[in-house]
């Protein structure tokens, strides 16, 4: 069964995503990031510029099949054609269709009320289906 983790109180989802993806890529993990198209486009741009000496290889799922197959971090609007199912990161407000195919699933929740309300709904969705969830509260951990 998919391991679900919620990272709460994320001050900046995109900056946090960059650090999370850098860490995942450094450990050899293959990651898919899903969310709304404009969010994925902004993340794509930020991954090119957030750390000049630590590039995270990534591409949109719409790239060529060879590029997608060789790239450890994929940015995907939908999960239908993902070639690997190791780690999924959700930047969106909805439960991503097909999340259960992934070994690990990370939900990022910002500080705003809208994000928190949507996250509560997703938490309930997973809990009602029997998924065990881990909670990582960045506010209590002192992380940013």
C-alpha cells in the first residue's frame, strides 16, 4: 500500500519542492510532481535557477519518450503515462487520480486557509480508504 506523508505549514511550496526534489534526486529516487499546469510551469522555471551549482534533472511529462524515460524528476499534469511509480509529490488541491500506483506519496500543504481546507479533505479521503499517514509539521520542526 502507498505510504502517504503530509508536509504541513510549508511557507513556500515551490521553494520547498526544489529542496525536496534535490534531496530525493541526490538519494537516487525517481519522482513525479503533479499539480495545476501553471504551478508545474513555475516549478520548472525555478528548478533551472534555484541553485546554480545543484541542478536537478527534470522535464515535463510531455517531453520526448526518451527524455522522459531518462529523467529522474518528472512534472506531470496527469499520472496516466508516468514510466516510474516510486515517489509522487502533489502540489495541487485535488486527490491525484492514480496516486495509489506510487510507493510513496507526499502532499505539500502551505500556510494559507484555502490550502489547509483542501488538505483536510484529501487527508480524510486517504484515511477513509485505510492509508496510514505520516505527518511532518514544518512549524514545529523549525524548518522552512
